[in-house]
C-alpha cells in the first residue's frame, strides 16, 4: 500500500487516501498520521511539540495490537509509510467520546468536588457528545440511544470493551512504572462490514498517566502551561522506555 492524497488535517492527525500497486485508491482504507500539533481548551491553546507524532503513534500502535489480541475489534491494519503513521480501516464514527476513569482527576474533580486520586473499581465509564458548538457535553448512555447516536446493543458492547481496554492499557503502562489514571476513546462502524470497532488513538494525548511520584506524563503538562520543549521531553522519555523494552 502507498500513500495517496491528503484529504483531512485535524487538531492532531492528518488523513490520506491509500493507493494499491496499480495506483488506484483503495476503498475502506486510509493512512492516519499523528502530527506534532498539540491543542487544548477547545483548540484555543496551540503549539507544536517535536516528536509528539511519533510518540503517540508508537504508543497507539502497540496498544491497538494488544486490544485486538484481547478481543476488541479495532480499525488498525498495519504500520504506515512513516514512523508516525498507520494504515486503518475507514470508519463511520459514532459522535461520542467514551471516557474510562480509574482515578478521579481533571474535570471529574471540578464537576463533583471529588478529591484528586480517588480510586474507582471497576473502571468508571462516562460519555460525552462530540459537538464543538456545544463544547462536548456529558451525555447519558440512554440519551445517546434515544437521540439515535448509537444503538443499545452497541452501548452494551462498549461497556464490555471498556473493561478490556482498561485492563490491557493499565497492565501495559504498569510495566513501565506508570499508573493509568483515565482515558478517552472513540468507536465507529467498519464502513465495509458495519462492525463496531475501536478507532482513533490511545496515546499520551488521550489519557492521563502518573509516574511513581504522582507527576503527569501526558498532555496535562501542556494544559498546565508547560513549554513545548518540556512536553516533548516527557513524551520522548516514554518512547525511550518503550524502545528499551523491545
């Protein structure tokens, strides 16, 4: 497979068509490249973090392979044409972000007045409605079904998948001496088969990680005002840890 024309550039990822050996566009396959762009606060705060694209793609690729091996269908096909990219199945995205929380942090603490670090068992699952105009508000799973955003059967599957995703990711980061605090993922439907599958990415941009001293090893550093260089150093530290394990 070869990279074709770029057709979308988002906040953190760029999407390309994929060509077969004859130069024809492959249906239902795209190349997704993680970029060094970073943003926070509904895109109000932006910067470029050197090496972030490679770091995020490495973490996401390793985890998506583990998720698939554990029985969670994903859009991942194979590594892409650059170290920061991957080939994935085209998906019709469900307009929901699904959040898994092992510990209270961030907006959860602000919303409910809960002390940072409070543990949840099993993983606490929340949904937000992906709508920029509404600033991605919280939504109940019942409301999501009633509004036709997702079916009840697929909500039930998502809860099952979230348990698996949480266990796999928690174990993965624990091997590196890191604690998975929370994470957000997205699901969609395989355009070819209609199968529900995990999409987008799982990286330091989409989860919170704490080291043994409780320090952030993720995008929170950028949210808290750290420089692009400081964020890059932390992302690269995780890359070094992963490369040392291979």
